[in-house]
C-alpha cells in the first residue's frame, strides 16, 4: 500500500495515472507479485484485501453479527486506516499482524459479499491511484475498481500449491496451521468469492491469465513486467513464459 492515509479524493485527477490490476484467488501469490512489480516500477502499491481484513477485524472486535449486513457496514464501512512503512494502523493500533490471521481472512471473505460494504471501501481504494502509478491487487481491481487499468492480470495457481504456499507464509509469521485445513478453507473461500453477486472473482475482459503453479515468484514478476513493457498504457499482451501458463481472458 502506498505510504499515505486513505482519505477519499476526487477521482478525476487520478484518471490519468497508470494502473496495473492483479486479481486472483486466495494465496495465488498476487500480493507478493504486486508488491515486487510496484517496487520495480517505483509505483505505489494497493493491497485491497487488507481493507476487507481491516473491516473484518473491526467487525470481529465490535461483536456485531457478521450476517447482519447493516450492522457490519455501520461498524466497518467507515474505517480510516493509515499505511506507513509497510505497517497498517487502525485507530492508533498497529494491526498489521492481527489482520493476517486466517480467521480474519475467512471473515473478510464472508463480509465481502455485502454490496454496501464494497461500495463503502471503493473510495479508499480509488484514492490510492497516485502518480507515478499504482499496482493494485485483489479480486475486482480490473473488473470494478479500476476498469480502465492499463494492464489487467489474473494470477492463479493450483489449489494444492496455494495451500502449501499459504502454510509456509503462516508458519513463518508464527501462526499454527495445517495444509489440509488450509486447502479446505481456501476452496470454501474461492467458491464464495466466485459465486457472490457483487464483484465476483473472475478474470477481467482482456486480462492476462497467468498460472503460477510451476513459476517462481521471479518468473511471475518478470512475466507481468514484460507484459507492461510490451504495451504500457494499452492493455495486456501475452507474456513470454512457458507455453500453457499464460493466456488472455
Ligand atoms: O490473502 P488472501 O488472498 O487470502 O486474501 P486477501 O487478498 O487479503 O483478501 C481477504 C478477502 O477479502 C478475500 O477472501 C476476499 O473475499 C475479499 N476481497 C474482496 O472481496 N475484494 C478484494 N478486492 C480484495 C479482497
């Protein structure tokens, strides 16, 4: 996420700023890839999932029923996080680690089906579109939030490899987890994200579809940068990775 508070701002000025949208299912590596692409280009980075996780944390702590859409929007629709030095502060507390817990991610996916919550968080996301450019990752960056993005990428990987990657990530962060539990959870989350009516997870039209099951992070980052270089500002082209790992939506 770029180093700034999240006050919504006028979208007109931001219109000219380039955007690379990277969407995909849980644990597909899109966060790491998006961050590395942003660093390579010197662009800002938006982890849109962190906003849904912050909303989930707020919901959890407030004790409201997550099935009560109005109550969730009332407590979580007006969050005003601050992003600084890679840390996320909400109401004076550094919650960067707390929002990474699997329970928070699962609740984020549950409340993300609420259209009014999505609408409430849209302004925070669009406000991150600042010069010299933005790399944004999530589920609906290319389809809903930045439909005019210069490059749209749909990053996926097999469920097994995603569960193993998420397991490694959680263990490194000191959380306990097992691969079979994570596999079950991520299948549930994929299904919910893809089936919901509001901004379902799907490749945007014209998106570069990248299957990273057999790609390293470096290869995946290189594929996105190559697509950007080939046609900066005018949409995606096939990236030069192994045959069968890329395609157009
Ligand atoms: O890390 P992981 O990919 O599992 O999740 P995340 O990107 O941190 O997002 C957490 C949850 O928020 C996802 O499971 C989605 O349901 C939701 N989300 C969304 O609906 N739209 C986005 N643009 C980003 C996240």
